[in-house]
């Protein structure tokens, strides 16, 4: 079994209009995304060819489009949509997404609110087991 390596994108900050309150949708705010992709990077390291890995610049643009795109109520939903972007590349086996909402409407002093989700690629065998 081949070990998994990681590509990490940290601190991607994008303006979005997510939240349950009308003023959050109207005024918007910055969201910060941390993303960790787990996949084998052996082929890319050997070939030194960007096509053998996940292009993190393109990945950042896709994630930013999700954050800037259609509003959702919950950052949990936003994290799920970002995880789906990370798993679009079949080489990615697992993705860890943290969505930070440092300006959440909480009437107390706080540094950050964040949710983290972990999503793994379902193998055909795993899908057969869950449907049985």
C-alpha cells in the first residue's frame, strides 16, 4: 500500500455572503479556508511535471469561486462544497477542509469560529459494502 502525501493550502481568504442572517447575506464578510489534500505525490516528484499533481493555483481559484459564489446558511455546507472541489481530482484520496468565519455575528470577543470536515474518496469496494 502506497503512503499518502499532502498538498496544503492555508489561509486562502475570500469575500462571501454566507450566513443565516439577512445582514450577513447583504453585507458579506471574509472567510478563510485551509485545505489539505492527501494523495500520492511520488509520480509528480519523479516526473517533475505539474500534470502529475494537483495544480494548487488552479485549486485555489476553484475554491475561491465556491466561497464567492452561491450563498449558504452554514459554514458546514460551505466546507462540504469545498471538499467536493478537492475530491474532483481522482488522485486525491482524502481532503480536510477548515472554514474560518472570524467575523461571525457573536456579541462577544472571540478570535475565530471555524468548522473542519474530513472527506475520503469512497472506493468501489466501500460503496458496495454500504449498499449491501
